[in-house]
C-alpha cells in the first residue's frame, strides 16, 4: 500500500479511485490531481514509482486543504454557526437536519433511533406501571404536603390517583 501524506491508499485500485481514500478528495478532484501529475489514470496505485508519488504529494500539499486541517475547519464553521445562533446553528445544536429536509417522517440519521413516549405495550407491563405510579404517589404525597413552600413560588400540586366507579362501590 503506497502512502501519500501519511495515509495508506489502496494499492489494487486505480490511482484516481485510491486517492479518494484521503479525506477531502473526491472523484473530480482526484482526476484533476492525476491530470496535473501527468500520470496514466488506468495505472494502479501499487505500480506508482517513487517519483510519481512525490509528484502527487507535492500537488496535493500545494493546492488543497485536507485531512486534519479540513476536519478542523468544518468543525470551526459549525461552532461559529452555533455560537451566533443562526438557524443552521440551532439545527446543528438540536441534532436535526440542517438543509431543509422534512422531519415529520424520516430524518432518522440525524434524530437517532425512535424514542417511544408514553406508550406501554402489553397487559403485564401496563399493570406494573400502574402499581408503580400508585405506590410513588402515596409515598410522595405525605412529605410534599408537609414541606414548606420554596422561596420562589407556590408548591407544585400533586396529582391524586383517579377513582373509578368500581373502587367506590
């Protein structure tokens, strides 16, 4: 595997395709680099001579921002958008799509795995949740009623358990 700028490029691929393994070089940029270096595009990366490798390295170093510098630059641009609270920065901060895509459906790459809210499936699980809510409301109701209000407002109301017609009888 030949090395360019400290990065191993795949040796069995053609030069223009193996250059794409460097962050910041796509297909059209790789084709331009190979054209400037006057290397046969059909040549495999393993077949490159030392002189051709130095030509490629010099062209890449002189004309392009790549790898760590490019990653740092992109990260700084995103941090700048977040710090000035632009629309795009807010979308980055919230982890939502930035470029106008819909979020009602799709957008799973940015939003992550679905988080189900408030739905418990299955009779056993539902019964367990109900008993847990009833137990915590009985335990927490007494101390909260006895506690003095905080110095910032009135105490929050505690929801009483619902009574049904069957429990009254």
